[in-house]
């Protein structure tokens, strides 16, 4: 796992435990395309490391991940001409591949979620085997308020929560607190303090490291095979839908309004 440094994340292994930290704390660890590429590379490195048995994923600075970086999303290349493939399509579809890589890791995965975990952050939590919820954690799918969708995230949220709760969150855009996330099954552990998070993580690692690695990988494969649909087809269609929405003027208006803390035109009555 050694030999690769990243600009937006940190990856290190301590014995059998790999620790991946989203490291853009000034932006609440919001995702850029460069960061998503780094995540996909890091998940591949974890997958291929025979000494790694557990991955712990968390965010720096008190937040897990605030979804897509709106400044980066607003800075898009021109729309293609003459029916050419939109250059945004592979960029956004790539995050689905990163989530698939996290979801399918043969190692046990733990997400420690503090603060914001919306959009892509919500998706990464839902691709983890075990989620530890700090009392400060907040989850949601607010993208339609800004004029687009969390295209690569929704299949994993639906699988984690079920269709009913996912529909409620998707169409309302509301953000839920850690207690509701715990009730809905996002995470099994609800912790009231940093000390409780640390103690819970230590206990989990102690339990998970007692598992035989190949048996753990096999039972994960069985669970995923039992639950899976055609993920790639769903994610392909979702990426195309997202890019189409981002190309509309409403998305640009929504991003401007969000940054200005003002309602967009469609929200004024």
C-alpha cells in the first residue's frame, strides 16, 4: 500500500488496519473529480494489499463528506456539439465505479461519520459494512434543491435503507440527524462523544480482526450477490440523467442561489 501520496485524501496502514481520511477540511471534504479518482485508486490499493484486513474511512476536520464540491461542479466544460459524448459523463460516472470498488472490498469496512454526510458522503457510508454515527452526523440527498441529482449514490442508499425511506429523503431533500439515521439503519452504533466513538471503533476492530480473512471475504461476496441488481446499468443511466440536468440553466441558478444562501427561482412560490 505504500508508495503513493494523494492531494485530497490520506491512506496509511497500521498493522492489519488501513485508515483512509478524506482530507479537504476547509471544504468539509466535498468531492472533486480529482478526489474521486484518488478514492478509486485508494480502494484498489486496499483491495490488493494482502496484509490489510480492515479499512476505516473517515473525514478530517469534523465532517465526513459534504457531497459534491459546487464550485468544481459549476466550472464545467462547454456542452458538446453534433451529438458527441458529453465530457461530463465519464467524470460523474467514475464516482459510481469508486463506490462499487468500496462496496466490493474483500476486507471489512468501517465508516466513522461525523458532521456532514450528504450526497456522495451518504453513498460512501452506505457502501460500508459497519457505520459508527457520531451525534453530530447529518445525512441527506439535497441535490434536487440545487437543480440536479445524486446520481451515483441513490442505488446504494436504496439498498441500505429500503425504497420507502429513500423515496422520502430523495423527494423532500431533507437532512436527517444521527438519531434518525440510526433508526433507519444507516449505522448500528450511535455515539454521543468523541471518546465513545473511539471506544466503539476499538471494540469493532478487536472483533473484526478475530474473523478469518478469506471467510470474511467469502461471506461478503455472498451477501452482495444476494442483494445485487444490475448496478452498472443503473449507474450509467443515472450519470446521463445528472449530466443532462447540470447542462440546464436551472442547475447553474441553483448552485448560485445555494452559495448566496438565497432561494432559487422555482422555490419562491
